[in-house]
């Protein structure tokens, strides 16, 4: 049997690491080297672990380490990871053991994962339970760190077939946007990013959710767009940018991650044309799957996110439910403390932060009038 070795890598092996992630069936842009650099600006420390056989990577995990306050402990999180064949039990066990060694070195109380595994995969769910993982969220909506429910579109059919398979209203709105003169700018540069960010801030005030700082998006541009793993799209109407999106790509998969729309000219349906443009772009890049990202798990018109569900459903993607978040606990007492204390802290902090941002935006608008 060939010798296998697990080790942490540095920036000099970034391209080799990303090439493995991009080529693996379970590769994800959240496991890319660049995404770890993005998260490094928000208090996470990225650690990249590889398992090799005769010098060739056969499994990997981008681990985000967060130091916990007041105690010399941390948590490890592998977003949409690890990158491994979960059905190869021996390989998964070896990688998990290697992660455990890193966890001990870093004083981690837990490993959190939310793998790209469908809920119906009972074999993987049984494996996770056997290894001591516990389900961390119910995932009825956007409860977890990553959405548990998404729409995914197989984009291997022709563009004509993809368009024909969409809901009639979706096709109508795409053509309406084109007829009204909405133009999608695809050759966006860094100077377009502030334009997108202003529209994004407008969206957050309207829909009441938080947005990260502009510097975070600058980092995302540097680490992901400039690496070729993301692209900005802007919808222009009568010379005015009225909507924008950020799409990500890794290997043969693409994801819609951020979307923003102005309060003006919403009747010309720019968001439909933006999605169709991103689907065409993903197909041109050789992708076979386009992920619309999160939708609510409760498919009921009373859900405040039902409109988002209906919009994404119109493109005829497959409703996909993942197995959810799983925690492997290394230190039960500290895990209990983290589970009980952190949610309360997060709720209070998020409400306070939203209130401050909303008041600040209102004050700026008042000063400009």
C-alpha cells in the first residue's frame, strides 16, 4: 500500500491546492485558497490541509480557525468541506484523523462541516453519526452558516432548451428586460465595485439585512475576481446601474452569491436578465451546474422568503436539500458553553449593528437633502 501523508501547506502551493479543489466532484469555491484569504479579514485564520499519496493530493480541507474570546480555545470550520470522497470510508477516516491532529494543535473545541452532500444520502449521514458528528441545525430556512436548501440547475442542455424549460413568466420577464433596453455589463472592473456596493446598501435597507463593509468586497475582488474565481455583473438601464450580481466559479460549477437591486426601475425586471446572463456565462466557462444558493426550506406562501423561492424556482432548477451542519465535538464542556452563550451574544450584536447602520444611513440621507 502506498504511503499517505497529511500536512498543512503554505501560499507557495496555492495553485496546486486550487487545482485539486476545482477538479474534485465535491470541490467548492468556499474551499478555495482565495476564499480563506477573504475570511482572514473577518477574524478567521485559514489553514489548508492536504492528504497526499506518493506526492499527489487525494483529499483536502480548507479549515477556518476562529479564536474564542476569554479562553485559549478555538473552533474549526470547513465550509462546504472537506474535499473528499465521503463514500471512501478509509480515505475519509484518514483525513478526519489528520484534522483531529490539527484540532489538538490549535486547541479547537469542535470541527464544524456542512458538506455538499444531499439529504437523501443515508450512507454518508450514517458515517457522520458513526464518527461522532452531531447535527447542529434543523435548517428550516437560512438557519445555518451555509444555506441548507438551494436550487441547482443542470446547464448541460442547450441555451434554447434551458430557456424553454423555464417557467413562462420567467421567460417573459427576461425578454421584457431586453425589450425595455436593459443592458448587462459583463466587463466590470474594480472601479465598478463601489457602484455595486451602493446598490447593495440600498437593498439591505429595503429588505432589512446586514451587509459587510466595502473593504470586505475589495478583498473579495482581489482574492477571488482577480484569481478568476468570481465575476461582477451590472444591469444598466437608460445609462443608470440599477442592479448587480456577483457570481463565483470553481471547476465545472458556478454559484450566484450576492445580488442587489435599486428601488428605481424595478418594473424593467433587471434581475431576470442578470440571472440568464450569468447562466450563459457559466455555460461558456464549461460549467455543468449553476447554483442559485439559498431558499427557504418551508415552501409556504406565508414565509417572508417565499418570493425569493418563487423567483429562483422559475428558472427550473432542482430543489436540493443538503445534510446540514454537523459538529464533531472535541471538548464537550466548552462546546456547551459555546452553544449557549454565543447565540445570545450574536442576536444582541446583530440587532445593535443593524440599528446603528440604519440610523447612520438615515442621517447621511438627511444631510444630503
